């Protein structure tokens, strides 16, 4: 069980370049999330996918697009990178069955992160 | 609006010196309060979920408690390996997780 994997681990882009961050989970979870983490700001939700085939905006979606390719994979795309998008990006997944509230369904599991610098 | 505030921002303890971290929250329709540990350069690691006021969870030297307005993470007789950033998050009726900015804990040998 690899859990949540992310690629790449590090990336440097020039302003205006595009790239896709990849995320995959092998826990058969329904929900997947993309966060960015900046000093002093905490983790902020960019986009999430409650289930295969659905995506919704989070707190800071501008400048990003997502694709829930299948139940395992959730990618984040920067179409035209800006220096303000320099950050550490984390993907997460959870079982989160909205029909049930219980002790294990809402726990999130995080990947190791992608450190992105936009020059 | 759902909100999470953690205090203190940073905490330095001597090995064996017990203390508590605070997480104050406002949320409509609490579906869970979560504690995570994050080591430098790594993703957050899940520690505890609490669902209702009065609930307590324990794991080794850590104990998490929950009231209607706040949660505490108590660290008993900490060791240097407990040094990390501890994050608190809530999940409310919007099904979106809201994170605090964390408490950076340093335990000195």
C-alpha cells in the first residue's frame, strides 16, 4: 500500500509556463483534495472531488484546473504559472461517505507534497 | 463562516515538560475535528479524530480532548522526537476541511 503518491516532488517553472501535478491513491477512497501550504497561511483548499466524476472549487481556485481521471487519480493543472503560485502543494484523500458519520470515514491521508517555484 | 485558530504559534519545551496545544473553532454542523502532525518537508500525518464534546483520544504521549468551542492536544513528558508542527482541522456541513496555521513544537533534550 503506497497510500497517496504525488509527482513531481520538486518543480521550477518560469512565469507563463504550464504544468500538471499528478496524484494517485490506492486506498479506494471516494474523495480527493488539492491544497496549497504557504508560510503563516496554513493549508488552503484549492479544489476537491467528492466522488469520481465530480469536482468543486475550494477556497483558492483561481489559476488552477483539476481533473478526476478515475477513482484513483486527481490531477491539478496550472495553465499559466505566476510567482504567486510558488508554494508547496499537497494532495489528500478520504473515504468520506456523506451518508455516514463515523470514526474513520472522514480522516484525510496526505501525499508527500510537490514543492513548486515560479520565477 | 467556519474558522480554526491555533495557539501558541510556537512552543519550546524541555524534555519531560508537559504542556497543551489549543485549537479554537467555529463551525456549523461539526462532522469532525482532526489533529495532524507534520514533520519538515513532509505531508501531514493523521493523529486523531474527535466527533462530540467530551470525547477523548490517546496515543502514546498525546491526548486529544474536545469541547463545543475548542480542542486541546496534551503532550505528557515529551521527547525530542515529538518535535513537529501540529495541525488542527474541522469538517463542517460544507464538507470542506478548514485548517489552522499550526503550532510548531520544539522539544529540547
